[in-house]
C-alpha cells in the first residue's frame, strides 16, 4: 500500500492565520496538527497541536503541575482568551523543520519511519510538483497497519 492510497484531504493554514482558527480546524477535523502551507499551497511544516499548547500555557505552569493546580477553572479559562492575537507563525519554532512530507508512492513503512524520526503525528503527501495531495494522520496510519498485522 502506498501513501497516495491512504492520504485524505485536510484543512491547511498559513503562518498569517490566527491560532484560534487553527485550533478550531484541528478540533472540528479531529486532527493532531495542521499542515502549514506557503502562498502556493506547498507544505512548509507541520504544526502539532502540542506546539499551540506550549505557547498558550505559560512555561511556569508547564514545568510545575502543582502550580497549575492552584488556578481555579474560571481563571484557567482566561489563558485561552490570550490566544486571540497570536498567529500560526508565532507557534512555529524559529528554525522550522523540513515539512514531514512524502511522495504519492511512499510505502507505509516510509511514512511510519518519517513520523517516528520527526515526531510528527501528521505527514503531508505531495504530488510530483510538490503540491499538497493530502495527508496521513498517525491514527489513519496505525489503522491501516493494524489491518496488515497478523493476529497473534
């Protein structure tokens, strides 16, 4: 089985899009992250949902779970309101990793190896011109691999 056979259409974002829009797209599409594309629709990088959380939650609360427990629910909800002015570009690390992408003919083993190597729950599948064909999520890949695995 090849990447082009299991790739699905996914929403994308650009570095100028708001984090709030990115969060909504991830939630509504049930995605672990989003593919960030350039002006020509070519994958630039993958924005994992965890990177958005790292930006939204102050570092002191990330490092100390006991400190996070001291904030009541009403005040904890205020952290999400501060995402309003942030863009997807703000969430990306300064030196963006090469996009986690494969060609249409990549094997599932190649996709799995790339996900593992780049710690990415989402891989872009590109056509021969480098344009986005679709994406493979970790959930989709594991589902296909489970069907191929022998019962023990």
